C-alpha cells in the first residue's frame, strides 16, 4: 500500500501541470496575441490570457491591483515613467539574473532604453519597443510647393512650412500635433517647452509653468495647432495623427518614431514612399526628442513568475523579432528595442527610409538633462514622480481647452501652476 502511494506521488510530481498566465498590456502590443502560438509550441504547458486596455485604464488598474496585492496579472506593460517608481515601491520583480541566462542578450537592448527601465542599477522591465520623436513630412507636397525641409529644422521654420502647406480646401492640415486631454498627449508639447528653455519645475521643485519661457512655448504650440493643425485638434492623440498621415490628410506630423513603420506599411497607409524624416525641431537646445518605451515587467504579486518570465523573454527576444518580420511584415517590426534588429537584412531593406533617423533620434536623447536646465528627476517628456499621472492629466485638459479656444494660454497655465504647486506641497518635495 505504501509503495503504491509513493509511486503515485512520484508520477504526479513528474507530470508538468498546465499553467495560465494573464498579460495586461496596451493596444500597441496587440500583435503578441497573433504570434502567441509560437510561444505555446515552446511552452506547451503554459496558456496565455491577454487583457488589452487603453493606456489610462491599464495604468490605473495596475497601480491599484499591485498595491493591493491582488495577483490578477503575471505580466504587465509599463513605460519608463512607471519602471523606477514602481521598482522603488517594491512592486516589480528584478530581472537582471533571469535576463542574463541563455542567449537572451540584455546588452543588445538600445542603451538609453535599457537605462530608462532600470532603478538603482537593476533592470525591472524589458522593452517590447522603444521610441524617440521626429518630424515626418510629405516629400511630394514639399516638392509641389517648392519647399525644402531643413536638415535640422527649428520650430519657427516648421511653423512657416506648416502655414505654406496648410490646405483646408482639400482637407490637408499643415501639421498634425497631439492636443488631447490626457497626459501622454503632452509628450510633443513637453519637448517644445524644453527646447524653448522652459520646464515644469526648477531644481528645488518650484513650479515653472508660468515662466516666460514656458508661456512662450505653450503659446507657440497652441497657435501652431490652431492655425495650421488638424481639425478637432483638441481631441487628437497619437492614433488620430497617425490616421491623418496614413490617409494623406496632413503634410507633417511631429510624433513618435514608432509611427514610421505604420506610415510606410502598404497594408495600412496611402503615403508609402512619400515621406521624409527630420530630427525633432529645436529652438535653444541641440536636440529635443523624447524617450518612451512600452516594456514588459513581472509584478512581485505574480502567481507564476517563472512562466511569466518565459513569456516576457519570448516576446522581447531576437527570435520574436524575426518571427514578427516573417509573419506580420518586416516594416512593422517593433522598433527601438534591440540593436540587432537594425542589422537584419530584411529589416534594413523594409525600414530603409526611417532606420537611420530613428537610431539618430534615440542616440540623441538625454535622460538627465533634456532641456537647458538641470532637473531633479530622470526623464524627457514627463515628470518622474508618482503624482504626475494625475497632474499631467489635469494640465493636459487645460492645454486642450486652450487649443479648443475655450480659454487663453495664460488662463490654462495659471491653473496648471496651481495644480503643480499643490502636488509639490502635498508630496513634500520642496525643502
């Protein structure tokens, strides 16, 4: 009897049990689901459930869930704003040891992206894709109008070009810029603020949203969007600007380098081969591109951390890049994550129009001092404090209202200054 019990236990122990992991991610990573059959061939005992959510909903749900230790998700999509903050709170699994195993090759990640996902020397997320920002423009419309894009454009030059190219009669905007009321729609504007010499806070956490430099930058941005931008600009986010460019309804777009692959994809775009790419426009700085990445992390509350890492390492691997290119198209391969991607002949051919401009933009990013002044946080187009999600959202709503013509820029920034002051006072940031 005892022997049979021991043998039965051994048999059960030898049989690998099926595991289900749940992945919470943004819509931009939805292609993982199309390729997950490859992962499940490698890991036949692991099933993957996806929960794709809008960015704001995802962030809110994750922060509440992890803080409450509900264990609902095994893998989560986060960005460089969340990574160091959540790591400092003990919410994320440190990945250094796991990432150093086998042929995963963590050193292959674009250095500035890897740095942005680290905290106190530890790696807490790995990039699905990375991006900076640049100016995308219609070469054919420029040629037709007898215009030339400067090699290193200033914002004043861009405004003049946009005015020349704006053609409401034919439904073509001179430029498409984000103007929506959520904080990620502030990414382009924040780079404008920085290159004009403005900032959100000084080194002692005094709000600077009503400084002359910040006011000039925001007034310039609002005037540009209102005079030469897309219709309903106060509602426009990255998806709306991407769609406008793909349909040929905008002459220029200043946004994420990520979008180049979508604009050059013949499956989704009418302007393939008609685009040029210029560095992020500047005024007083040498460069002004942002840095963002959607990356995968493992919450400390994951019920299946090993299976979670199996998935994370697959979705951010060199193998995945090749699989994506072969099955979904090389031009749309997730960019800005691995250096080796840019050496693959099929990708080099498909992405030849924007490959070098993308790498140049990423290499020009300065995470610690993106503007003229020192700042008490690390990051380019956001403030690296937990309260920024709420603060950024409130400020974005005021800027969006100014773009819509419901209030002046001075009124919007006066409110923004009060919001920012409340945050630093309540958070104890000021000495």
